């Protein structure tokens, strides 16, 4: 299984794919790495998983990261 990271701005409908990772932990860490690289400090971070999709809420109200489980990927 692999994990794919996406980012969405729900107001502007902007949507980007950030990459694929071998583990959930690597996918989640990629988000933290991007924040560190861009000197961004979120107000808070919380996430929840339902049916193969993890939503990462970092306090920006209209912007979210999503981590998708990709089954059957090698």
C-alpha cells in the first residue's frame, strides 16, 4: 500500500497533489517538512481517518491536506 498527499483550498477550488509515500508516517511527515521549509507554523494540527482518507486540519478553516490510502500500489 502507498499513501498520496493532496492539498485543497475549498474557497478557491485550488487542488494540488504533493506526492506518494511508502508509509502513512512518511506522508504525514511530508506535510510537516513542507511547513518547516516554508517557515509556516500552524495554529494547531488535528487529523482523522475515515474509509481510507485522512483529513489534516491545521487551523486555516478553508485549507486542508488529505492523505489517501492507495491499495494495490507497488
